[in-house]
């Protein structure tokens, strides 16, 4: 069987991480134009949600919405038309803790809102309510390999189903005592709008093939620490290329022994 | 899409372990539901519990994965010779050419629920023997299966609530279409836990009786557990006549509400239409529909409108959740494989516990099982967050 390359055009990027509130800031830091200063992640209020849902929106929902909306705005695309792939190493950690804590007591009457917010696809559900998008919406988890899993399925949707697909990879922290078991330091993530056809807004063309090389690292120790502690930021070596508009191939961590080699050609 | 071969499959629910036990129960129109006595729960509802899950002992090298969900996964994998077929595929294609695409909603969350009862009274810390990564995390299921067979290809857990394991088939089909893998282990496992039992009760969605899908008096679901697995491969030219095929998939989003379906079933209708389009079929090509049919008033009304609009009263339909209960993230794969049994054993499944089909839903709803030739079957799966997926299966000529 001949292999169809998993390839797409990147038309927009969204980014949010500690000390980097958006993609333009991340670009300046990744290009070396601005020094990286660590700071807690800042999550915008999701004004796109109706008031009732806005009140209930958790950190992880705010994060996913901010990422997706930034990438779509960057590409000047109507979010309501896009297929989506959400990928996260966990769901809403604070909500999960509250449920587990209450279920360990004698009063197990948990809140119905907490229950429906506990599903791994909660952020995706709120995205649909916010944007009206009725296109296919995938929600994945692959622990530390979640970015790679999302990239593989999003590219396959572009290649096989010919959908413009918005990949939203994000992670959020757990409170104690789960934090000690899964020490993700803060909210962070990346969104890439991937399309089957080149447009005037295309930033680069990417093609992904399996590999076994070690992942590329970031020279800056603090950025490298973000890459290794927040699964969605395993994408940083690719984002480094996109920010600097550099071509060439870069290897990303996926699922040992399988790595992902991304060939990147800037437009 | 190009049809794919479903070369091996198995399912285990409260109806029984494996294809033969499931087929016998479906033919008899029996149900595996029983009053809830799970763990320390005190809820007046019925559930579908799989027998002897906790008798499973994981291999010593994989002990870190030990939790109810992975015990149920292993029980499923070691049924109907599925494990041997996966190992044979890995030997034939190479372990890096086999992908793992499994759906779950709550995965091993029970392990965290139990660990929270054993927190250190002073520090609040969770016990040392609680291993988040290999039990609680949703990827635990797919990673366990990947490690169980020493596979080295791509793997992912799909977690879109009750459509999870239907969407796993779609994700696998895409990777097979690209040629990035040669075979895929697909399916789903969800196991009983306090989060879902108390959660659905908090939403007043659990019935105090066995669930009655599409009944006039339906009043809620029966939470259940299950494991269903299939091996997907590209269709060889010399496929045996009567081989099971995945013909199409369709996915959509309601974009409406977190826990209520679109009232007119618009998202459901879009998923069904997309699946038919993907299969290159029209509604009258479908001989049986396995409905999502959770037995909540709103789900069945919404899905019923979508099915009535597309199929009218021409196509036999049933929800088998009165037999198996709602296996949540496993339901998509469980019901896909009930369709497989319908296709390969000339059976139109019925709807145990449903007494009077709702006359307000004008579809051909079947209460009792009946022998009939089924050439193509549609399976619907819908989940919280408005996630919809329909699959079309058939048999090769």
C-alpha cells in the first residue's frame, strides 16, 4: 500500500502559555526578539459563550476557546465552518478533584453541572455552543503524546475527508492531591488551522511521517522546560520553525518508540 | 470511503462474554440488566454489570495498569480469539504498522474515586499505589492495549462521552485510508464507577426500572459497562464472501447544549446523512438501524425525529440498550458489533423491556427479535457535548 503523505497547509496559529498570552508574543520570543519572562497563564473571558455557559466556563474551557478563536482569527476564517480536533492529556482537573472529593464522602449527591463538565469533551461541547459549528468534532487523549495523536487525526481529516480542520491541543493543571501525581504546572496549548488547499493566508506547508529520532529541543532552558512539562507544548520545536518562517524537518515527541518528523516549508 | 474489512471482533456486556453468548441473548430477546448493587452505591436504578471482571489478573509486567477498566479490557481482548488475531496481524504487518484507536468515557476513574477514600489524614496525599497515568488517565485504555500486544504504531483514546468508540472506528478508517497503518485495533471499554452512576442520577436521567428505549413510558437510562474490540484492515481482493465490512462513517456536532440533544435531532440527522454519503448509500439501502435509544425522553424523541425524517417507517429499527444497558463510551463499538451479528446471523434484534413503542415517533420500531436477511446496517451513537457519530456496516458479496 502506497502511503498518502499526511500533509496540510497551516493557515493560522493560536497559542497561550505561561508568560506568553498569545501567538504574536510567542513569535517574538521564539524569534529571539523578546526575552522570555515566566508568568502565570492569563485566560481571556470567553465572550463568545452565552451568559449561562460563560459563568460555568472553567479554566480549561477558557483556554481551549481562546486558542481556537485566535487561530481562526489569524486565518480570517469563519469558525462555524471548521471541523475540530481537540486533544488534551486530561480534562478539567479542578472539576475532577471536586467530584472525587465529594464521592469519597457520605453525601454523594454531586452537582449535575459538575458531572456534565467532567467529560473529556467538555471544552469541545462549549466550543460548539460558542461557535455554532456542526462539523465533525474529535476529542482525543494520549497522555504525554496527546499533541502527536491530535496532529495525526487532524491531518488525516484534512487529507481523507478534505475538511479544513482546527487542531486545538491544550492542557491544564490539577489541584492537590492529584497535582503530585500529575504535575502539569499551568494551563497552556496551541491551535493550528490546517487546510487541504493553499490560500493567500497560508503560513507554511507541513508533512508528517513517523520517525525514531530524538525530538528537537529548545535552546532556552525555560522554554525547553515548558516543552517537557506540558504535553501540548511538545509542539514547540514546530512552532519555533513557524515563528521564524524556517523550512526543514523537525522531530517531535510522540509515543515511544514512534516519533513524528514534520517537514515544514514556509510560504 | 473505500470499504474496510472487519477481520475479527468480539464483545462482552452484561448479556454475556463473547459473540455466541451475545447472539443467543439477542435471539432470545433477553436482558442482562439487574438492580444496582455496584460497589458501595445506594441508587434505586438498574445497571448492566459484566460478570467476573475483578477475577481478571493482569500480566505482572503490566501490573501498573490494574484497574476495573483494564481488567474488563483484558477480559474482552481474551475472548473469541481476538488477542491471537491481533498478534497475527502484528506478525504479518509489523508491530509499528498496527494502530490502536479505543474509546472510553470515564476509563479508570473508579481507581481515583477509591484512592480519594484513602488519602493521608494529615497531608491529604493520595496513596502511593494509585498510579494516575496507567489507570485514571483516559489514555490508560489505549496504552494498555498497545503494551498488551507490544505494538509500536500510533495510539489514541477517543473520549467524546457516549459516541467515543464509534468515533474510534472513524479515526482508524482515516489512518488506514492514508496508508499510515496496515491494521487497527478499534473498539471501546467503559466500566462502572461512582461518577457515572451518581452523575446520571444527579441529572435525573437514571430510571428506577430497567430502561425502556422508545417506550411511551420511557423515563431514563440503565448505566452499564462493556468491552468491544475489532480488527480493521484494508479489504483484500480475495475477501471471503460474507466478510464483515465497515462501509461508512459520519460525524457531526449539535452545537446546542452540554447534556441535552438538539430538540429536532439536527446533529443526529447530519451524522446519519454523512455516514450514508460516506458509504455511497441512500436510506432504503439500510436493512436495520441500531438506534442510540438511551430511553431518556429527550434522546429518543430527538433521534426518532432524525430517523423518521430520513427513513420513515420503512426501515426496521431498535435500541438494544434494554438488553445491554448504556455502556457509555463503549456503546458505539458494542452496538457496531451487534450490527455485525445482525448482518452475519440474519437477525433483526428487538428491544427488551420496551412494551409500547412511542406512537409519537413514526419509525418501524421492533420490540421482538426476528430472523431476517440484513445486508447493511446503520449504528447511531450520540454523546454529551453534542457529539454524534453514525457507522454503516455491510457484508461482502
